[in-house]
């Protein structure tokens, strides 16, 4: 199973990387492809997958508690470490904590879980994306902006809420949930169109991931970067796995799905935010390292469980 799932993923990522390396596709086109995935293909996948399920299949309180609490534990621990021990400022500590506590859920997570459990992957992907965007990302943006704009907390919170409200992935999740809640059947033509679009999300996401990694090298690796990667690919899945063991009504599928998502590499957005807030190689190098080690960890878990 591990070869069946991981080899196509690696192949598509390498194909994207080589396409940019040999100038078949430009970095600007990779950015456009990434935008298509996150704004069109992934929302389409989530709407058609969620709307076709019973609402009782979509709500798993134990999953939300385990993943949200685990993410917050990792975020807070990383934040204190980078702020108090490594002496990063308020803003930079928040961005580094993002790298420790958020996964590449929308791109790699969608691809891997869809290959493992089919369209039911949308349930776990959706719940995770809600936690990551509404809990962790909002926390990151509020703290990061507070570090830049002292004394303007209310303005920062309003701006953050406005940005999150424009997130098409979150909008798609809520549309899918509403359609499921009211038991609305989409017209067959619309459902089929969304399904076709949704099926492009995983392969295009992996291709875009590979292309976006071109030019990011493992240059100088600092100890704080190594510790950040350890937080992401080892501590986060371990903490979330243990929380699943402690909570009731947790199926084997739920535990495996949540732990696999937690073990994924850091999101590409971490590198983007790192550059926005002046971290540059301090963010890009751990991002690249987590991509290699994260995929190795996920492959190991798939081998053990599937």
C-alpha cells in the first residue's frame, strides 16, 4: 500500500519540480496553478464530497477536540521556546509556531487521504482545515500583526476576521455542510461538474508543490530550524495520536487520518509568511527539510497501518 500511495505522490512532485527546473513551466505559472487548486479545485472537491454525505457522518467532536487541543499545545510550546529561549520577537515567534502546528492539509493531505480512504477523506480534511484556519491561522495573524502594530488590537482582530471570511476553502466547507444538513441534492450536472473539478485537486496540488520547491535549498541549517522540524513531524503527530487514545468515540480510521495529517510537512504558506515577516531562510530551510522528513514519516505510518 505504501508504494501504491507514496510513489505517485513523489512522481507528481518531482515532475512539477523538473518542469520548473527545465523551464517547461515558469514559477509564475506554478503560482497560478496553486491558486486554481486552492480557490477552485479544492473547494469543488469539498462541496461535492460533503454534500453527498449524511450530516451525522460529518461531525466528530472527538476529532475536533483532539486535533484542536493538540495543535494548540504544539503552537504554545513552540511559541514559548522561540520567544523565551531563541529570543525571536513577538511576530517571528508566531510565524515559527505556525510552522510547528500547521500541516500541508489542503495539498498533500487531500492527495494522500483521498488515495487511502476515498471521498470520506473530505470529512477529516474539512474538520482539520476549519481548525487550522479559524483557530491556528487566526491566532498566528493576530499575534504577528500585534507585534507590528502595537496598541491596535481591535483593528488587527477585525482585519484578521475579514481575511478569514474571504477564504474560499472555508466557504466551501460551510456550503457543503449546509447542503448536507438540509439534505439538499445538487442537480446531477452540477454534482458531476464539481466532481470532475474536485478530482483535479490532488494531482495538480502535488505538481504545484513540486514546482514551488524549486529554488528552495537546504542552505545553512540552524538549531532552531531543526527543532522546528522536530516539533512538526515528530511531536505534533505524537501529541495528537495520544489525545485520540484518551478520548471516547474515536474510530481507527479517525485516529489514523488525524495522525497522518498531523505528520504532514509544513504548509507552503509558512514559507510565504516567513518571507513577509523577514524570516527568509529561517523559514524556507525548515520548510524544505520538513517536506523530506514529513513525507518519510507519513510513508512509515502508511506502511505500519495500511
